[in-house]
C-alpha cells in the first residue's frame, strides 16, 4: 500500500488496510494523514527509502514492530 506525500509515493506499514482520515506512518518514518487516493497518485515517483525498505524486508506482511524511537 502506498500514499503520496509532497509528490513522492511512500509505502505504508501493512499492518491494517488504510482508511481515509487515518494518520499512518510510512516505511521511511514520515507521518501522513490519509486522504482519498487519486489517479494522479500513481504517477508520482516512488520514495527511494520506502522502496528500499520494502524490498529489503521481502515485502513481509508483518515487519518488526518493536523499534524504539
Ligand atoms: Zn517514503
């Protein structure tokens, strides 16, 4: 699942389906208030950090959730 922030497409933690109005964290650590996806979203370039994180984890459905901040 992806979401667009500042014209970059980011990947979301796949813990639950996204709903408009939610505040979700992206794989690269950004926070986004979800809106309704638009067709233009899919034309945006992909965030490199999110892409690398997603590919590095093998796109597992349950990434580690015990990170400390
Ligand atoms: Zn990102």
